[in-house]
């Protein structure tokens, strides 16, 4: 993976290449970026940049040292890996023997006691090439739904970076690099590392020469503090609106109006934008209208089939649906402040639904609705029972709505 395959993020790329070019690299980095910010592809592109043969001298001279404690040698001036040398080709296919990955994995069956990331190496390569912006839920779903892996009881399995995995890392890094001067570990989601992750501290504190550890995380507060304090922080921001628009137009030939709508909904999260694009044929409008009516009337007869329908959507679409509701509620808030809905640039279908919400929701109620939806998305991501969640949510919506006027959504 090259830097050029990641849209924009120019400042981060410059910062990273500057670290290398000015020998200011430390041995442990923390790439911290929210879901959909591209922190993982950035780490992979950076690893390839370091490993690339072009960055290691012509072969006639010793490769330069990149690390902070060693005196500056020939500075590197490239802004990206070459993409064509043998090393780049291997790194690009994620098969370079000096580029190691560690990520949450699940126990296959009762016969396998030791859970290692490399047990799923082939699946990982397949997954990352297709979903560089995916989150850990996507990855674990990908494993669980892969029948070739024969995972026992997949629904109940939780992802982990295990003590055995830590021991495996210690073993790998006690060996010399195979082909390259450098040896790199990318650990994705160190949030899944329990206290046994402290086994890695000595390795991080006293790293063998020419080794680099890149931790790629979304949530700083869930990382072991001992690891956090020993890493150099590289923040990866979310993408800006135009970058998402341009990427969608370029990648999938999406028309500009649709790309702009998706970019607004995705709020800088590339994963979200790609998911929205994938499900953009889904029209949530009618389903939301039915749900609003059912919530308002609190009618059990119409509620049950609707709960079945919501349940069948599956986790990803349930989240998209709730996000659509948040989006419409925000449009409703916006409409409270504009004189004339026509000039608001909101699509007609959304105006109709938003105006209906305004008939029975004041500002406080709309804020309460958004709050409930955001909490529910959080619970769905953590495998909440969908039917129970939507049932409880319907009741709460009824309470939010019921003090208001009696006008129903038509
Ligand atoms: Zn190269």
C-alpha cells in the first residue's frame, strides 16, 4: 500500500516522511485515528515506505539509519515508496517476512487453545485489501461468516489479542530481520490487549536495533497506559467533506450530488461513506415513516411486524437506519431556523419527513431523539439484541412524542 492510495491527509504523510528523513523516528509509534480515518492503511503505507528498497540506499552503500538515537546519515527525500521494487510488491500483498501484523482474533474451536493473529493471516490479507477502512466489528464479522475457517459457535465469539499472541511477538522479534534491514510490527486495535500486554513493555522499551512498532488505535482511553506512555503519538484526523466527495466520485463513479449527500452523513468517516454508498439503494424513508407512526400510536399490533423487519436488517443496516433518523432529525432542527423550506437545499422527500417531525417534536424532544439514536448505535455495535433494543426504543420514542400535539405522520 502506498501513501498515494490514501486520499488527502497530506500533513500526516509529510510528518511521517519528515520523521524518517530527519532521523527523528522513535521505535514505538501510536497512530491514533477514529473509525474511518484511514489510520491502518496509513500505518501500512508508512511501513512499506520504510521497507522500500529505494529508501535503503542503492545497495552499494549501507542503508541509512532512521531512528532518533543514531546520528543522521544520508537523508531520504522520497515522499512515497516506489511501489515497484520486490519489497514493495511483497509489502503491498502483505506478505513481506519483515512486516508483521497483530490484530484481534477469535478462538476457532475447543481444540485450539492458543489464539494467534497469524492463524487468520490469509483471511486478514483478503480482508484488508478489500476493506482498508473497515473497523474491528467488520473484521470479526468477516471471520465469523467465513465458513472455510470452520469457527465453532461464531455468534458468541469475542475478539482478543491474547497472551499467546504477545509471546509470539516476543519470539518473532528475538530473531533478526529476514530480508530487510528493518523489522516492523503493526498492531491494529491494541484496545483489545488485556493486562498481559504488559509482557511487551520490555520489548518496546529496549527494542532490538532497527525494529519499529506501530500501534493503530481508535480510542486512547482503552489502551494500556503503560503502552501509551511509551509511544510517540501520530494523530490521524477524519477526512474533510471534499475529500470524501472526491473519493466517492473517483472510486465508484458516484454523481456529485449523491457524493455530497453521503459525505455530509458520513462526517469525515470513510468507512461510513463507503457503507452508505453500498446501502444507498436502501430507501429508509418509508421504514422511518412507519416507525414514527407506530411509536406515536404505541400500537402493539403494528409494532411486532415492524420489529421483525428491523431485526432482519442485520447490524450494519440497523445502524444506517438509525443514522438516517438522526440525519432527518437534524434536518428538522435546521428547518426550524429557515424561513422557507424550499431554499434549504434539503431533498423534498426529507423535507416532508422533517416537517412532520417538527409537528410533534420541539427542539428538546429532537435533541432527546438524537441522543437515544446515538446510544442505540453504540449498543448495536456492541452486539445488543436488536429486537429488544428496537422495542425499548419505540417505547422511549413514544414517551418523547406523547406530550406533543396529536398530528400524526401522514
Ligand atoms: Zn519500493
